[in-house]
C-alpha cells in the first residue's frame, strides 16, 4: 500500500509492506513530514474513549482474543518507523489492561502473532452457535474435531435492552391486541373491531375482502348493501391491550356503546350493556 505526498517540487512515496500477509486493518492513519521523511502512525479521533470489549464481559473468549490481536496487528503494520511501532504497541497494552485483560492473556496474543500457524486447516462446513457460556464452547470443540468451523453469536446485547423507538402510524403498529374503529364516509356507520395480528395486515385483509365481494365481514356487508365506502385509509386506534380477553371485551363494549355499529362480538353481561348505553 502506498501513501503519496506531493508538493510543486518534490514527490514522496511511502511503501508499507504487509510482511505477515494479514492486511492492514483499521486504516485510520495520520501522516507527518520532517524534512524529506514521511512518517505514518495510527490516528485516533478526539472523541476516542479507548473502550473495547471488557475481559469480564459475557462474550466468547475468541472474541476477546480477536480484539487484542487486531490492535496488536495494527501496531505492527501501520506505523512506518520502529519507534512508532514500539509506542503504539505500548499504548495498546496499556489500553487493553484498562479493559481488564490479564497480562498473561496479552502476552499469549503477542506470541501467537509472532509465530503464526504454518499449516492451513481445512473445514467441511461452518456453523454459528448462540453463545451460552460453558455450553457453546463444548459444542464448538466437538464440531471442530469434525473439521467444522465454528463462530459464536451473543444473544444478549445492549440493543436488546434498549431498542431504538421508531414513530409509526396507527395502521403500521406491529403490536397485537389492537382495538380499532373504521368509519363510513357516506353515513354515521362505524365498525369497531379488534385483531391479534398486525393492524396493517388486518386492514389489508378488509381491502381484499371488498375487492373480492366477500360478504362475510360486516365492513364489506355495509359497503355492498348500501353502496357506501368505508374509510380504510384512516383507521382509528382506540385501544391496545396485552391480555387475550381485554381487546375482545373492549370491542364488545364499544360495539354496544355505539348505536351506529354492527359487529359479531362476544356477549357481555346486561349490567355492562346498561352502563354502555347511559
């Protein structure tokens, strides 16, 4: 890989050799010039925190080793001077120690990089295992004995605890147990319904039923019996309940309370009917 510096009078070309055949990872570099010499070193943003995978975190051991190997390999390959390589390696060791990596672990990573394996291991397949400490490693050892490459995937991540919220329209909400209201554009008729699936899918089924002249749904019956139009593009979400029975009861309550509705809902006690109509 070449880094070229050009000015009106002089052109410098710096060749970085990949002596270990490992590539040049993390090509975040800073290039400086002193007289006719160009030096390349690892560049870190001002916001860099030196936080890497903690040694005590619930991750496969191979992931922790990979972090240290990558940082040490970068210290060997990117700096263009011996002094730069020494300083970068010293910094890397200090940083990974702050992330609770033991000195013996760091030294073993250094020795492995200094003496890379000379033989290529062939494989008969590749699998990704969900990582469960103490169990996945045992399964992995058995698979590797059968010449199967193994990778591990952590199942518990920060994102699983703090999912990114996304604003959605009522009809796009993926939650189940949604109670909704559909109005007629030609009269006061409304349809109160509930669905255990995604509301967007439920509304698409109503639209398909209208196009196929399916007279089973009450929405379609009203359309064809009165030549009216139900506003399926503006469905109102009036409630969402997690319990299986609660959406069904809310649907029945609204259908009883609304005088201009028709729906096949569950039966509710007479006392609730009288309350709904007051």
